[in-house]
């Protein structure tokens, strides 16, 4: 629970930084990095089940 709270606060700071400094290019960059991290974490969790199929 603390991790999600910390992650939400961190993302809020990124978006606040982008709004204050008009650095809108950083928003898609952060979103893509989060998507890649999610794919890596979910891929590591699913991999053992894929090996059992074959």
C-alpha cells in the first residue's frame, strides 16, 4: 500500500513539474517507461506458466 501511495505522489510531482515548466515532452516519456516496467514485471510473473505449456 505504501508503494502505491509513493508511486502516485511521484507521478503527481512529474505532472506538476511538466505543467509548471511547460515540459510536456516528459509526460509521454514517463508513461512509456511505466508501460515498459509493467510489461517486464508481468512477463516475469507469466514466464513459468508458459514453460509448462510446452
